[in-house]
C-alpha cells in the first residue's frame, strides 16, 4: 500500500469513538450525572409541594402544639405560653428575605416583650453554627431553636421561609404571614389582641 492509498483510506474511514478515559468522554459523563441530579432534585421539590397541598391549610381554630428546644437547651411547649400572644417565625441563615426582616422582628420583640408577647424563632433546615452566626450578625435576642427533623414546620405546613404565625392568648392561630414581615405589620395584628 503506498502513501496515497493510505491517506485516502484514512480520509474515508469514520472517526473512531473517543477513548473511555478521554477528557471529552469524562466531561460528557459528568454533564449527564449533573443533569440527572438536577432532575432528581426538581422531582423531589415537586413531590414535596404536592404532598403539602394534600395536607390542607393549618386549622384556624388552634395552632399546632409543639415543643421548641432552644439553642441553649431549654424546652418550651407552646401550650405553656397560654395567656400570652405568641409570634412564631420560621427562618434560615441562608434565606435572603429572612435577613431583610431580621431587624424588624428584633425591634418588634424589644417593643413587645414586656407586654405578654412571646417571640419564638424556629430555624429551618440549617446548621447550628450557621444559625448562631446569623443570630449574632443580626443581634437577635428573642428565643430561637432548631426545627430538628422539620417536625415543627410540618405541623404548621409551612410553604418556605420566612413565614410568621401569630397565636392569641387562647392558642388560636389568628394570622399567617407568608414572606417577610415588618414591625408595623406585626403591631397591627398584635395590638388588638392585647386590648
């Protein structure tokens, strides 16, 4: 076979597939793995939303009873706070709207803490280190604890964070705020309950 025949044979032959360990093949496989992970995450999110919708809204007759174990180890059953207005705020250190409302919630707490109003922060899907750093960053002084196993958020059937619930002196859920809130909004809800 002469050089010209060999060159023609090479020009006509189809390209051979990339070697199994070539950068192109590895990059393609990595892309496929990432695509499957993203698809799986989306399916889990859709399934969770469908599950939450089947639960229906929290009853307006009474707030779900729960016990919050604070970051300091104290246990606080909601039922032990009867006779006081309770504001329950679900938040997370990674939540940007939570950061926007943090100063408002702290200002509300300081203004109402001596008026039989209790603020409870429930840290949702977070690490204790990140949660404590968040509370320090925003000078949060009201009671906070982690939602271990998301049992409290499931009882309230939250849609996401932030969410805030106002519970009257008799344990009745009187207001749900989805998304960030302000001191003024909370005051407008709580003031009539204190009369």
